[in-house]
């Protein structure tokens, strides 16, 4: 299993490990629930997202729970299934820029051409990182059409 420079297991490796453990359909279903803000098994969430997720289960309120939606989209980056297209569409409209940015990475990686209009609109997003991700996604989708 690959580790990053900080000693953490890379997100791709975590997702692949959970697919091997629980099955790809179960991981995809969990990712879809995360994007829809529905509950998932906390141990699966922590395994998929890394140790940073542990803090969300301390019984205290948190104002950064948008990370669940980011982790859901990131899971779909590495464990894609077309049944999750509606959730990625939803993530492209998310109020938090990190969710939109990650959804655009999914669009680009898996060349989700049916999301071209929504992707194109994000080229004018207020957040530079979202605009850049949208531009990369549009380029990726354009190459898929060629």
C-alpha cells in the first residue's frame, strides 16, 4: 500500500482497500450517501477518508461537515459507477467550493460528457481552484469527443 510523504495512506489506496473489503457497490453506495448528506457507517467513512474524519464523531458540533461530501466525491474518483451520475451533478452545484472542485475531478477523470453543461458553467465560478478544475474537465471532455 502506497503512503504519502506525511506517512498517511493515499486516498486512492484507502478507497481501493475498502472496495476489496466491502465490495465496490457498497463503497459507491456509501459515497453517494455522503454526497446526499445521508448517514454512513462511521468506520467505513474513517477508513475511506483517513484519520481526519475521527474528529466528526466526538459528539461536538462541527461547521466543516462539507468534508463528508468531498470524501464522497473523492471516493467516486477512484471507485466510479455510472449510477452515481446524479450525485456528481448534485456535487457540481454544492455550496462549498471543495465539493464542486472534487466533483469536477470526477467529471474529468471519468469523462462524464452528460455533465458538460454544468461543468462549463463552473468555468465562471467565483473560486479560482474551481474555475481551473472546470477548465481541465472541459478539456478532458473535449478530448473524449474527438
